[in-house]
C-alpha cells in the first residue's frame, strides 16, 4: 500500500477564525511527549500524554462509512492507532479553530504516515475551522457526497475546550448535512427515474418555449410567495389596503412570483400572479391547478416537472433546470445549446421561487408565506388543496385539528418571528436552514414578519412590506424575444434525440450479445447514459458512482431500463416531427 505523508493539510480559510489570541501555547515536557498550557487550561496530561491518547484511541469503536470528527488534535497522540484499524470507507476529520493551536496540529499531523485505503485515498485530513458551513464544504470537497453514513466525535485532547460551542455546532451541522445528503439519496432512489422520464417528455416543448433567461422584471419590487399559513395574513392585508386594485399584473406596482400551491389562494381573492413556479414531478400536484385551465398566468417550469402540469395554464411558459444529480445528460444538453437557465436543486418550490425572483429582478424581493412551520389546525393557506381537504373532511366526529400530524414523532415546538409558539419538524427545519445558507447574505431579500420560522434574513413588519410593494414603481416588462427560431431549435432537438437513441441502441446490442462487449467501449456507453442507473440504490448511495462493467447484476438491471427510455425518446421525436 502506498504511503502518504504531509499532503493532506487544507485550511478552509486563511483569515483568522477567531479573535486574535493574547496568549501563545506553552509546551510542557512530560514523561513521554509534551503537554500544552493555553488560556488557563492544560490541554494534555502533564505526566504521559502519549499513553493517555493511546488509551482513549483504543476505546473508540470503529465502524464502516463513519466520519470521525476529532476537534483540536494537537500532537495527534493516539491517531496512528485509530488509523491502523480504520475501515477503508471511513475517515478522520481533524479540525482546529485556534490559529496558534492549528500550527501545532499542522506540524504534528504532517509527520503522520498512513496507508491509502481502497477508494478512499484520504483517511485523515486537517481543516482550519471558521464556521460549521465551511467545514461541511471542506468535507464535500475532500471526500465527496454520501461517502459517510454517520458522524462520531472523538476527543483525544482537551483542546476542544478552547471553543467548545463552535466544535459542538460543527458536529451537529455535519450530522444534519450527512442526514440531508442521505435524504437526497432516498429521493433520488424513489424519484430519479421519474425525473429523467419527465425531462425527456418536456424536451419536446423546448423548440417553442424559452428559458427563464428571457425574463427581466428590472427594479420592480417582487413579492415571492409560498403557501404557508402566514400567506392569508399577508394577502388579506394587501387586498384591504389596496381595495382590490392589485388583481391584475397591469394594475400593480410590484410583481408576484408564487409557488404553484399558492394558485388557489390567489384565485380565491381574484389575484393573477405575474409568474407561477412549477417544480413538482408527481401527479398529485395537479390539484394546485384546479379551476385554472387556460388562465393567463405565465409559468416557470422545471424540466423535470410533471408534463401534464406544463399544459394547463394559458400564459407564456419558461423552462429552467435543477440538476438533481451529476448526469452527463445535462452536459450534453448544455453543449447542444438546449439546456435552459439552471437553478440550484433545493427540493422546495418555495426556495426555488425566491431563487428565481432574485435571478430575474434587480429590485427588492419580499418573501411571504414561506413558513416551514404549522399550527394545530393550519398547514397551508386557505383554499389551497391541503387546507380545503381538511375543511371538507371536518364533521362532528372529526376536528380540523390534525392531532396525528401535529404530534407525530419528530415534531417539535419552535418560536416564530413574532415570538409565538409554532410547530415544525426536522424536514421543514432542514429547508429553513437551507434557506439561510442560500440567501442569508443577500441584502435585496427581506422576509415579512409573521407566524413562521425565522429564515435568517432581514425581517420587516407587514405594514412596511405593504408600503414597499404598493409604493413601488413597476417597470414595464420588456418584450420576450426568443433566443433563436423554433425551426432552428427543433432541428437541434431532433439531432440531439437521434444521438441519444443511437447510444441506447448500441448499449442494448452490446448487453444483448448482438455486439461484442468490449470493456472500454462498454464503460464509455454506461457513463454516457448514466440516467439509466443513477437512481439505482447502490449508485445513489455511493455519490453517483456505479459498479464496474464486470458486475453482471448491474448490467442486467441497466438492460431492463433501456427499452422504456428508448420508447420515450422515440415518442419525443415523433411529437417533435408532428409540430
């Protein structure tokens, strides 16, 4: 096995992660090794720190696919013992928040030699900690996504006591990030095939539908809406102050971009939004469009959205893409000039609505109804499908209070932006944290005060929000000019589809024995058409990496996927030729 030494130190940030220290660490010779005195604390044993580290290391239970988080390793006593027994798919993340202690750890750990471990060439890494988010980014960059199933904290020194809260926050954030990555993997396993199928079916619309890049709301204030309970408070206030003079886009001094679930609530108040965001890939989403057939509402549509929902509204349509995993199909679409503007895949139509509002405007963006919380009797705004269903099911034996949902396992009490108690759950909390990570530093974004979780952005009172919206000056919308003619796009699409079909036919022939399965060529075809297998559990759970082309079980599963996808491409080509 190859030895590695001194190549693994990658500071997250070169700037000071904490206030400048007023003291430097003092080394204290011990019977074996050195102890450290710093900031009034002795961070290692004064008698035999090496034996102490080795004893602590020997007690650590080592498991597969585990990231071991070691805050402030200092001289690294005990780490060599852990490395000797560390499973090949596990790793040790050492972290140091203090500049002076980082110098000690960097020097000591650079001298540790360790064997490469199969697919994991980096079983040990040291990071300079600035904040938990940057540490998560360091882990993704070093080991990739979904490399680990769990995180365990190992404390081999007392150095963690210098910044205990920061290290605790880092550990908790890493645990949430690992859980979120595996949640995404489960989503990919369940829905990845559907995403790809929807994308192929939606491609046929690209020749006469433009990208969201054609939209430009200029400096107009934008109201970005989710369907949380606070939407009712906001809409009632706006309608009352404006005396109903905000129903049509031409009447308003601001723009409304809403999640598709908001449509019934807006329709109930006679409001037509400027743009609705359609993200959902499953059929149950069609309830959001009840009564909306042919309504003149523009729609921004994800390429992986349910094709039926793209054909209901009567306004202009604009596509965008949210690449849900690493697929070469997206790269090929981009190279062919067919991939529309992309947005980061965030899993929530509310987050995508805000991201889109910030992308296509330069003025203030006010978010409302994006609560990530609920009350005992209200999960969504009035008139939305879920709220209407709850109201219809109410009778003398069944209350509008959904106790089973409000008190299910994992649900917890939190406090809203107004300080009142509300309910939430881990999934909603993860979306809230993602909202802050994505938008927390954006000065243009403001959240309207209400009964929802604090989103980590500037909060403004409802009265101030109404003043900004009703006092704004809506810039005239520029005419939408297609990037290229429908004929040119149609020719590009036809050529693209024919290439995809040719590749699948060649792969099918090779897997069926009609053609010689030459190793290198087979690998190339499998990687080219990775949408065939990206949703397989053993691939989604390994960060998008597939088994080798010698794995017969894997090849058989790929073979079963080819014919249904080939049929989709053929249907897409037929629809394109008809138009």
